[in-house]
């Protein structure tokens, strides 16, 4: 039976924790008042019943400075304990929490099902550390969704779609989204998000970061919109030292820590892209409104079918859609052989937002392109998926 300790005075949240752990997790909960932090970590240890818990939950209703001080001591003395902070996430707090060894920072408004999954992952991470294993080896059933954003050719707005998708998903799952720039030679995620990263993917695939997900988090860059980003190498030459095996291990690590892993891949079907597809739960294919792009996507689908590398979730995005191009959506669908799921009309606002480094879904600009991007984001929202399944069920019953 797993042991949980929560330091909170918010009874409603305490009851939600108790409901989650006594149901699916079969755990026991000890609750301490936030006043215990005034005496320091030693007083907290004295209040614990038995051995240290698998999961320590700090908040809600706990002063951030006191919580981080306690977390730092726990991380040093009991590294096998998973630490969770319940507070409104912001970039400064998240960075401080990471340095204190806290696994996740989540809002007290987190839904019951998401809370259960969060606690379950925390238990698995604790068990892995107790066995001396890296969290990357956790079970696949607890992986987040790995969304590969792809295109056979460049210049179709793939990075713009990837950055907006990540920003949009942050509203579905704050601080549970990571965007990976896997265009290792000429990636634009940093400029597309107006970031000046201290570390890059080159640092993340080497040394301790490749073995411990908590160390890996220190190499991520926090974006003000509530996502993490792992930016591309500082020079194209660094890409030579990153192998497909590095990519596989990296994605597995991130999928064990985040609800959504959005991967902005390089154009084409290089070894890094194929390694990503082997791990992906979803593929977002971005196609331009031009003949070379459309034919390229048709060939891409044919190759991936032959290699059996098409992810279970397929999402086709038609970008720069324009009635004046002489090509209709139906023409595109007839050529590529699959339906177009999302249409993003040609827009003056979208390239302007990209050039500013502020994704259009971050600025909440009303625009036809933003509507198309929101529709794409909705395809990964559990509530949208549930409503879609309900509609399909009703159609089956009626027919």
C-alpha cells in the first residue's frame, strides 16, 4: 500500500486526494497542517507516521517559500520521495520548484481524473527510484501523448503549427506540455517563442540528464504561457552528435513526465523523424496549398504505410488555404488519400505573430487562422474526444 502525506488545510482538496488514492491507488493518506512548517523540516519529520511516504503533497494553502525549503531537505535526504506542489504555476515558481526537487507544480483546480493520474505517476516514479531505476523506464501505460508534427517539405508552416499547438494545449494542461525542437540543423522553436535558452537538446541527451528525468527538466526552458521547451542545437554541426537512439530515449523520458510531448521534426523522413514516429501516439501532418507539397505528402504516407510507422492518431492540417490558389480541399483529399482534418486559411496575422515570436494562440487574436489552430488543439482535448465518441455512439444507435 502506497503512503501519501499532504500538508494542507483545504479540506475539499484533501478529500479529493483521499478519494483518488483510496480508489485506484489503494493508498493511505496522512494530513498535516501548514502550521507544522513554521518549526522547520525536523518538526515535519516528527509528525510522520512510520517510514517516509512515497509521495509528499505540498498545498494548497502552503506558503511557497516554506514549501520549497521543505522540498529541498526532502530531496536531499529522501530522493526516492516524489514531491508535488499545489499552487498556481508561473515560470519563476516552476524554476524554483525544479531546483528544489519538486516533480510537478499544478493548480488546485486540477480535475479529479488528472489528479489521480498525477498521483499514480508520482508513485511509479518513487518506486523506480527505490529500485535504483531511472523514471524513463516507467510503464508505457502511463506515458503522455507524443505528438509528432511533420511535413515532407519545408516552408509549409510546420513550426508555426507546432508552437501554436503547444501553446493551445497549455490551456488544457498547464505546465504539462513540452515542445521539442527536433529540426536539429535549422530549428526555429526558440525564435518562434521568443526564447533565449540557456541549454539545448545537445545538453539534454548527454550525461546525467539522459539517465534521470529530474535532471533533464533542468535543461528545459520555461515559456510564460505555461509550457516547457527543449530548443534545438546552437549550431548545425552539433546535430552530428545526436543519434536516433538519443531521440528515442529522450522522448521516452519526456513522455513519462509530461501529459503532452509535442515534437517539431525536420522536413522529410530522416533517421530522427523515423525514431520519433516509432514513439509517437499521434502524427500531425502539415501540408501547403501547392502541388509539390500535396504530392510530397502523398508519397510520405505511402512510404510510412510500407514501413508500418503511421501513428494510431492521424491529423492532417492544410495550411495557407486559399480559394484563389486553384486547388480545393477536395482536390487535396483526393490526392493524399485521407481526409483533411483542419484547414488553416491564409492570414496576414499569422506570419506577423510568428515574426514577433508570439504565437497567435498566445495573443488570443481573433483571426480565421486562429480558429483553425484552435480546432487542431481541440482534437487533443479529452473533453472534445469524449463528446466526439458520444456523438458517434448516438449515430450508431440511431442507424
